[in-house]
């Protein structure tokens, strides 16, 4: 069972639709007992970093998720804001503390000639192909104004070029997280999710 | 490299899909759920769905129907029509919308747009810029008798930190005789916020012209898909042939 964390930050329905399509058992929940029972935790999310952390805190989920993912080493997949929140700190809209599971921060794009947000389909460069082996194409859907800067390059699974090499996904032990939206990236995204849940079945 | 996006636009009148000409004479063109299913199977880059009469008829958008449309889509979807509150936006995001498109409320209440951006993030909030040409330059089309120039409205929205502009030429809407390149160029000069250009696509040469003459990131179209044999893939092949990056 996959617990899709419901913390009032957007796209839970799209994520659930993708998992249902792949026939992966899942539940949208903020119930602590259900989350403790789940084999995998999926943290989606659209919105600002500060609001995301506030909503997790309001539901007592910061301690619970940290305990499940860091102490109990439960499989974790974060998407978009759900990736950004695992970092130590964010800047949106002002500097604030994140979950801190991966060392590094989330900063705003500072680009001279390119549009912000980085919005649309862009091809990734794969550094760690664990979950990408079945993807037939390398274009994924991005929509973000802030990007993740991990302290250790070892944690970077894929990058995407947008003025410079931007981190597109992170893999660190039981933690996997994508800046792009696999649930919105048609076949490439569905293949990625399928592989992740097959490996972590 | 970031690809340009080819986006089918579904305009809804509360009952079915319609296509207007110069924002008038809506003609029925089909069922939104079926259309979404076809576009998903064709692997389009994104879908726009707008209830074009929700604000003027003081209706809320039909969430059940929008949910059925989004259920067909494994690509991003932007939804517009009658959005007035944070709750309206939250309801759409909850059922799987990625972005919302706002016009009427943006003309009436810039504070609300600032609030929506603060709550959901810039990337979530798109603004519809429906412009028509006058002897004094482009103005924003609306049914509220608000007179505002293109430049003033775009600048107001830039200061609200919105994430995207859906720029439509009212004069070219549904005419299928080419995009209003000057309009798109004017908006691009004002901002580096991404733009979807719409209004006027009827043949491959029009898309060729739009992307070779402007730095626009995306194009939205309806008539060409409803009334000709051309598909989004045909447009992508045309653009690829002139060196524009597309996702095929």
C-alpha cells in the first residue's frame, strides 16, 4: 500500500490516477495510523515551500514522516514540492526550514534570458538510472520557479538543462524525488513510476 | 532543451464544446470528455479547458465535468472559468488541475491574484489576456465595461507575480487566417513570464510564422483541430522542420 500524503497542497488526484492506472494499491490520507501501516510514502504537492511545511506541521506530519522515512527507512517518493520539502531549507517566499532529509537548499531561479517558471517539457540527463531503465523517451513535464541544490552531487539522479544543469531528481537510499511531474509526463512518467514501485514492491 | 508546447484549447459553454469567431457566435463542436480522451491518446503536450461563459453567466464551473475531463489526461491541464476564490482554485487543483486560468477576477481585484500566487505559487496561476486592436493600441476585451490597455493589464499582472499569460487575439479568434504576431511581440517585450499564444491558427504556415518570428513558448489552438485534418503532431513536424524544439 502506498500512502499518498494529503496535506492540502494540490495534485493528489493526478498522482492517484497514475497509480490506479498502474494498478498500484494506494490511499490518499493524512491519518497517522494509515501512514505507519503503508509500505511506501508518496509526498506530492504544488505550492509554496513555507505553506507546505506549515501544512505538514499542522497535521503533525513532520515528525511522523521523518520517523517513517529516516528512522524506519520506509520507501519514499516525493514529487515537485514534495521533493523540495525534503531539503534542509527553502527560500519561498522567505528562508525557512524544510524536512532536512537531504543536505542542501531550495533556491529561486536567477536567469537572465530564460523564462521563469521553468515550464514545459524538457529532456533530462540520467546520472543514476535505477528507476529510469524502462523510460522510452527522456522528456518530462516541469513547472517550477525554485530548484533544489543538494550539497552532495552523489544525491543527484538526473539533471535538466535550463540555463545550467538543474537537479531534476534525487536518489539517496530509500529516498527518491523528482522535480518534474511523472504523473503528468505521459508514457515516460508512467514508466518511471512503474519501475520505482516494481523495484520497491 | 525546453520544447515549445502545442496545446489544444477546449472552450465550453456549460453544455458542450463550442468554438467562437471573434469571441462571438459559439458553434457546438462536441463533447469535452471525448475530446480530452482523443488528445491524450495523441500525446499532446498540455490541454486547456475554459468555461468561457461562467463569469458572464455568474456560474461556477462544473467540477464533476472538469474531473471527468482531467481523468482522461496524463498530461498537464489548465482550467479556467468563473474563478473567484481561493476555494475555487483549491477545488480545481484537488481534482487534478495543474494550473488555473483567470481573467474576470484579475480585472476586478489584483489583490486576489496576489493572494492566490502567495498561496499556490506563481506556477499555478495563469492569466488570460484577451486583447483587441484599437486606434489607441491593444485593449483588454471584457464584459464589465472596464477600459484598460494591454500594457497596463500585463504590468499589473507582472507585479502580482503570476506564472503564465494565455494571450488571445479577439480579432483573430476562430478566423484561421494567422496569429496576431504584433500582439504576441508586444507582450513578450513587457515580460519574461511564459506565454501561450492563441487565436488564428488555421494552417501550417501560421505556426511556422508564429514560432519563427517570436520567442513564444507555446501555442493554443482549437479551430484547426475541430475543422481541419491537421493534428498537433502535424504542427510539431512542421516546427521541427524549421529547427524549433518539439516533443514528438
